[in-house]
């Protein structure tokens, strides 16, 4: 006995994802436009960031505010210098911290100390003492003003930059690690 066909086709094909009404060409074009618009807004926002003293957002801003910026970038690295006072009482034991002051500064590489010696800003005894302790010099204030604050400073090897320690972060070149 034969059955009559019911009018349905024996093979039903599913529509592809691009033929479905959810992902038609118009929807894909709109999503692409939104993506490009978002990228454009992000670029515009990041390039118009206000670089005011209350918003230190880039290395370039710190480089321009450093004392003697051309010397600092060529012979060392610009820095943010924080002066803070700590008060320690022993009976009872407590630690108090005064409000820190932040100002621009510069760290000079060891092989460029002659720059400070030639300007008679450090003596040969200061250079010898600093070199014996494997330290370097850092300063705040303009070198040409006659009264810069120059000190022998120690590079803390235990200090870590937790921003670059994240997975996928690119580390700093080795030659910039040691002053």
C-alpha cells in the first residue's frame, strides 16, 4: 500500500547563520559601524586627555616637567620625587606619616656623572662615595639656578612594577633597568 505525499519535502534545509533574520547584511553593517565609531571615540578621548598637574597621565608629561628636561632625557631619566617625613614613637610604638610633597626630578646614569662634576655641582669625594655604594645621583631643581638639590640615591632592586607583572604585559628593555 502506498501512502500519499503530505506536501512536505523529504529534505528540509536549515538556513545558514547569514541568511537568518537575526544576522542579515544590514545588521552586520550596523554592528561594523558601531565598532568603527567606538574605536574613533576611544582614540579621540585618549588623544584629548587633559595633562594638568592634577592628571599626570603619561611619561611625556613627566619628561617635560622635569628640571632641565633636555639633560634629563639625554643623560638619565625623569622622575617623580616624593618627600615624606616619618615619625616613629617607641613608647607606645606608632608610626606617623606627614603629608608627602611631590615634585619633578631627574636620575642621572652613572656614566654621565661628569656632567655634574663639570658644573661643580658635586665634588670628587661625593662621586667616590656614591660610586663605592653602587648608587647614582638624582636631583630636583634647575641645574642652572645654582641651588639644585642633588643627592646620592640608591636603586631599590626589590621594587617591582606591578603594572608590567600582569600576564601578557611587555617588560622593559634590560638596558633601562640599571642606572
